[in-house]
């Protein structure tokens, strides 16, 4: 059992890579499912290719097709079913074994329970008992009948008298007996052939037994040699999962970033588009307002400068023109009585030649314009692009934030690989299997040493069986020779007393066959009965239950083998009878060519999860994976300086401008009087004066004033119009500006919230999904190892092949052949009875008689008298149809009769 212990330890080591550490990951997945926002399908996991475990090719084909002789086997099985139609008595056998644990004691069978069991067993064996009783009666009665028959014939009875009565249908009787004996002989020959075929089948199949032994031994060696390589392959494939995890970690930026973008396009990006479009619209509106405000302020500033400068020049021009006009009105011509009223009227209008508005007192807007210029330096239009750029930078951000974690995971995986390698070297696997191989070689040589003895014993068995069949063949020889001699030598014209030598020899041979039948029949039936009882019960109680696996159910009955051990197989292998491991379940698993780890249920001996928790996916590695986090909270669409500038823009001083003062000055007009009207009036009044120098001088002044209006007043009026529009615009803007700035900041805050919260949630979720994909590689590895251990590593088909081979050798090769042998031999024994009868009857027609019946024709009385004529031709009257007397037969005490 040393090799079996090391083999179990070997499978324990192989099982260490068999299952998945899923408890902690399941808890996290349950937490994800509890949040309705996190209901999303997991990302597709790339399947890993671990290749194929080196498969063991087993040579044994534990299947037997008997061929033509199988027909005889089926006939035997059908006969045994007729003899024993009851189902396999599993419960009865179990109860018998349980009640006789301490051994069979005669006094114990007197108990009622045992009596009931005995009666049930007798009822089950009733078919065999009836046939056995028939065989025993045959064995006992055959010598007795033979003795009585011989004594009877010695007394010239029972067909012993050498006299044959003549009958009209004698030829018909002879033909019937001949045909019956021939048919009986043919059937006996068939029985002999069947028995000989079964006998020969045993010898020929013994050679196949060697082949089965050799192939089973080779399969066990293959099992021992392939198992270490298979386990090494399992442990080596940890590198595949490890390399894949490291590859994904090295490319965590593109991989995780692609997943984030994929989901953001479906969920966050549409909302972000809306938020950024809203923010962009408000920003564009604000930028437009800012630009309009700047333009208005610039217009106000420039118009104010123009007005202040122009008003000064206009004031000087109008003052000079007024002085010049006043000098003109001082001309003596104005003192003329006709011109005096006109001059006085003109002189009284001179004060109207002056500026009306005073722009020099209005404050400038340089401070507000400077604030506007400062705000416009902020690129507010880039907010949308900045929002999308934050997502485009996600891979780099992910890689930067996880670079320390990647390094930690690499170190952890290297440590795990070293632990697995170290654990694989804890058990002397190769040396143990080498010892197991040596053990197999020794056992094989030990079995081969018995081959000559087996051949010798089979030869003796074959000789004995042939000798037994030769007794039947001897009887058949007498029957066949008797039939040939009798049939060939029979002459219808010859009387019974004059039959030829050949015919007489045929009859004697038939009687010799009868004699040998009586001599050998009882012995042959004894052999048949013994083989029938033994072989039939072995077939019904062992072979059939073994074929349909009912026998395993008896062996696997709890507490059957040992009263304190529930299951004997785990108690024998692992000293733990409470494991639910049965011989039937182990056979089924091995028959399906599953792994020995699964067949022996070694998971009950070695807790694989403990090893996995400590190695393949332990808590330390889980903590490292949990540390993989990506944070987008630092993303800002508008920095604090730009935010302050927007606030400063809202407080840029537009509200402090004295719009009423500006509007009041603008509404006054440039001059006190319309210069063009003043010029027209001046010209009209000049026309009222007499023609002369005064008239011309006044018209000259009117022309000068028109020039002043055209060159100075009109531009000032345009500047005042621009100033008026700008002031009105600024006044309206100053009321809407704080609200617009507030809307801008609110929209930007909403976009930032969407990025830092909603998008961050997606990033976290995808990060967890990425971690789960890494864990799934370990899960694929452990599931692959588990499936491989279950179905591919240490496939225990050789164990079921050994059981099937033993069943084939014991049942198909031996028991079926033995049963076929006794069936053929038994048929011969049964057919010897009619053979004896037909041979005795037929011998009368072939043997030469001592006396015969003779008939004479008496013409006078027309009466036929029958006479007896001996073998010398002497005639003596026997009887008459009308007168019968016994005094005419001195040699007979009674009338001759046929037997």
C-alpha cells in the first residue's frame, strides 16, 4: 500500500490548483447588484488558451465480443433465466451477511429470523434445487435401472429373449426407430460439439487473458508515468494567466480608458454634451455681451473724447464768429434809421451763438473698459473643448494614478508563482511513481511466472473435459456404427434367424452403446449437476450483478463490511469511513475516464480553497486590486482665476456710470440754437438791409456759420448719437450682466459636477469591471485546472478496465464457457435416455434371433397355423387363432413378446 499512499499524496498536490477563490469577489458583485445605477452587463472577458493537458493513451479495450459462440452463451443465459427468473436478492444477501458477521453457527439458524431468511433463500434457489434434485435422482436411478435391466435381460425378459415376433408393420416400426435414433444421435453429436466448443473456448481465451493482463499493466505504467507530466503542465499554465494579467496591467491606460469612453459615449457623454452645449451657449451669449459692452465702452470713451475736444473748438469758433459779427453790427450803416431795427434784432440774437452741452464734466469709462479687457483675456470659448479633452486624457490619467499598483501586482504575482513552485517540490512525486512503476514490473513478472503452471493446468483440464466427452463419443460411435452396420446389412428377405453377420453386428453395437450409456450416464449427469449448480449460481449471483453493477450496491451497503465503518473504501484508503465514497461511484467515474482526484473525492481530504486563498488569489492580492482607483474630481473646466475674472466682470463698474448725466448732456444738443436756422434768419435779415457792404458782410458771416456747422457741429452730432446709443446699451447691459455671469458659472458648475460625479461613477464602475476581468483570468485558470483534474489529469480508466477485465476473464471467458459445457453435456445425458430406448428397440431388427415365427397355409381347413422354427429349420406348431396351448413351447414359459 506504500505506492497507493504516495499516489494519493500526488493527487492532493495536483488538486491544489483545482478551484476558484470566489467568495470575496462574489460579495463585491453582490454589492454592485444592490445599486440600481450599477446594473450593467459585465465587459467581455477574453478567453485564455491553456492548451491541452498531455493525454494518456490506454491500450486496454475491456470489451469482449464472443462471436459465434455468443449464440450458445445467450442460450445458456436464457435457460438460466427460465430456471432462475427472480431478480438479484440484494436485500436478502445483505441481511444474511449482517446477521452472520461473527461466522455461521448452526444453532443460530434455529432463530425465527434466520429460518425466514433460509426459506427466502430456498425460494430464490428453487429453480436450481429442482434441477439439482432431478440430476441427483438421475444419478441414483441410472445405476439401479441399469442393474435391474441387466438382470431382467438375463432372465430372457425385457427384450433379452432371442425371438422376434413377426408383424405386418415391422418395417414401419424399424424405420421409426431408426429415424428416431438417428435424430437422437445427431442431437447428442450437437451437444458434444457444443461442449467441445466451450472447452476449446476456455483454452483459447486463456491466451487472451495474458493480453488483458499485459495491456492493463501497461496502462497502469502509462498512468504512473503521465501523471507527473500532467501536473507539471497544470502548474506551468499559471504563467499564462499571470502573463495575461501583467499584460493588461501594462496596458491599463488604453484598456481602461477605452472601456470608460465606451460607456461614457452611452451614458455620460450625451448628458455632458447637453451640459456643455448649454454652458457653451451661455458662454457665447456672455462673450457676445462682453464684446458689445467693450465696444460700447470704447464708443463712449472715443465719443466722449471727440465731444470734449470738439466742443472746445466749437466754442472758440462760435465765440470768434460772434465777436466778428458784433464788430460788423457796429458799422455806422446800422445806425441808419431803416437798418437800425434789423441790426438791433441781429444784435439781440448773438448770445445764441454758443455751445449747449458740457461734456467736460462727464466722468470717463476707462476703468470699466480696463475690467472688460481683462475678462475678455479669459478664453471662455474653450470650455467645451476643455471638457472633452478631460476625457481624452483619461488613459494617461489612469496610467499615472495606477503605476504604483501595477508594480505591486507584478511583485505579488511573482511571489505567488514562487510559492506554487515551492509547493510542487514538497512531495517526492517522481520517486514515488518510480517506486510504483517498479512495483508494477515486479507484480507483472510475478504473474508471468505462473503462466507455465496455468498452461499446464489448462492442458490437464482440457484433457479431462475431452476424456469426459470421449465417453459420449464412444456411445455415439456404437450408435453410429450400429446404425451403419444394421442398415447396410439388413435384408428384408432374410428371416430373423437367418440375418447376416453385418446386420447382427449392427444390433450388437447398438446394445454395446446401451451398455456404455448405462455405465457412463450417471457419472456424466453427476458432473453436469455439479457444474450446473456451481456455474449457474456464479452466473446469477456474481456475473450478472457484476455486469449490471448490483454487486457494488451490496459491497457499498453502509456498515456491511465493518459494523463501525459506514463506507469501507474511504475507511481503507483514508481512515475516514464517513466520506461519501463508494466503490460503485468510483467505478463509474473511472469508467467514464475521469480523473482519480474526482473519483476518489480527494477534495474531502485536502481543502483546495485554503491553498487558493493562500496562493493563487489571496487577500493581499485582492487588496492590491481594490487599490486600483481612478479619480476625475481634479478636472476643472474653469479655474479659479477665470472664475474671479467673470465675477469681476459682473462687478466691472458698469453700474457706477452716471447714465442720466450722459443722457442729459446728449439730449441738450450741440449748440444753443440751430446754426443753420440762425444762418437762414441772418441772411433773411441781411436782405432787408440796403444793398451795400453791410449786407454782404452779414451774408459772409452766415456762410461762415454754415461752415462751422458743417465742419464741427455735424461730427459732434454724430459723436453724440454714438454716445447716446452706447450709453443706452451700457445701461441695459448693466442690468443683465450679473444674471448672465451667474448663469455662466452655474452652467460650468453643472458640467463639472457631471464630470466629477456621473463620469467618475462610470470610471469607478469600469475600474471595478477591469479588476474583475483581471480576477476572471485567475478564475479561468482555476476552473480549467478543476476541469482538468476532474476529466484529464490522472485518468483512472485503468482501474475500471481492471474490474472489467476481471469480469471478462471470470465470467465471459470461464463461467460462460463452463455453463455452455454443462449445457451441451447435460443435453447429451438427457438424450441418452431415448437413445437407450431406441437402440434396444432397433437392435431386435438387426440382431440374429434364435427363434422366429413361421406361418403355414392349410388348404383343407383354409386355416393358417403359426409355427416356430428354430435356427436349424425344425418346425414346431406354436398356436392357432382358434386354439392356443402352452404345451407346444418347451423353451418358453410364456409366449414370446417384443420389448
